[in-house]
C-alpha cells in the first residue's frame, strides 16, 4: 500500500483495509475522526510504533503529560509541531516498514 491508496481508502471505505498493520489502522481511524477506535488500536498494539501513535493521540486531545509518557515509551522526542505534519510522518514511517 502506498500513501495515495491509503488516503483513498479513508475517503472510500467504512473500515480500514484488513491487511494493514495495527498502527496504520489507528492512523486510518484518526483520519476518519474516530479517536476512540484509533486509541484502542494504538493501546493494544504492544509495539514502539503503537506507543508513538498513542503519544500522538494524547497530544491531539491536549493531554501533554500523558503524551510525554507515551513518547518516552516509544523512544521518540515529544513533537511540538503541527499535528498534521506528525500524522504524515507517522504514515510515511509505517508505510515503508
């Protein structure tokens, strides 16, 4: 899957493609505006990448303390930039892995 097909799936489908990894499913739900579905997936991913998505989600909701905890677990620095930019970084990273 590439970035264009991922974004097309967000626009055209009701659920994420079943074959994509959990962290990408979480990003898919974020783009769809379903924070709870994304959070559940990120929390259950049991991976550094899932922890990174989890951190991002808590930053989106304005819970900087909780976000800082999850960034540390993900071994990533706290991201202070535009949330859209970080979402794109996450997507780019997970699509190449």
